[in-house]
């Protein structure tokens, strides 16, 4: 999930803030971003909407 991390940091949003915005815990979000847990499509869509990016951007 390094592309999510880069985009999130570029936008100045913390992991905790993004997790809060999409309705999941910060530790769970961290697991997705660091490839420790598989990212469900539903969560990927929420992240894409929140960061104003495409799903393709997430899976680069």
C-alpha cells in the first residue's frame, strides 16, 4: 500500500485521521497500508473517495 501512504502523506493526512474519516480503527488502517492485512474492496473504495483518487491509484 505504499501508493496510499505516499498520497496520504502528500495531502497532509495522518493515518489516524484517514482511518477516522473512513470509519475504521487506526491500527487496522495501518495494517492495510503496510500490507499486513488484505485490503477489502469496500475499504479501498472508501479510501479512494476520501483521497479523491481512483482504485487504480491504490493498487499501483
